[in-house]
């Protein structure tokens, strides 16, 4: 295994990192917060993606997005700090784990997919907001989003076993 980068070695030596490793309940509590945030985020994303794919066409898509977006953004307030705390507990182990690398790559891909969706099909959503067929490109982004998030969840679970 390659030497730990200096920043990761510094992180592993911080009191927060030590507490994450040594306090019996801290890591599990942080993990529960992380998973709860993920459930809210992926739930909001999945409901939106399913609507884009054609489920519940009577629901106005823009209204659904306005309702779900605050939940998705709010969930990041749980996910990101909890994930950083979990990472800080064993940065060397995480950096050397291919499943972790894949999870981060899938997260990046999901973000890029969402950005392209919002810069592309979403800009013309008024034409297909309610009762109209969703453009193929929008459906493609939604299907890809669902697959990417299933991959992220799978990698998150597999981290415990790899």
C-alpha cells in the first residue's frame, strides 16, 4: 500500500479522528445520521426521477421539484459532515479502498448528470410539466440518475465488507 498522503496523515491524527475511532458510540451515531440523510436525499431524487420517467403524470413536475428540492438540499447538511467525519476515522483505509473510490466516482457522475439535466431538458420543462410526454433526453437523465444512486448506495453498503 502506498504511503498515506500528508493531509490524510494529518487528518488521522486530529482529535476528531481519534474520537471517531475510540468513542464506542460516536461512529455508529454518525453513520446513522449519514444513512438517514442519504435516505432522504435518494428518496427525493427517486420520486423526482420516477415522475420524469412518466409515473404520476398528473403531478406538476415543477411543483414536485419545488417541494422535493429543499429536502434534498437539507439532507446534504446531514450527509456531507457525517461522511467527512466517517472518512476522518480511517482516511488511509478509505483512500486505499476501491469501493470507496467507485462510490466517489458515482457521486461525481450523479452530480454531473443532474447538472446536465438542469442545463438541458429542465430549461424547457414548461412544455412538458403536466400531462405531456417527457422528452427522451429527460427520461435518459432520470434513468441514469436512478442507476447512479443505486450504485452509490450499493458501494456505501459494500464498504463495510471490502
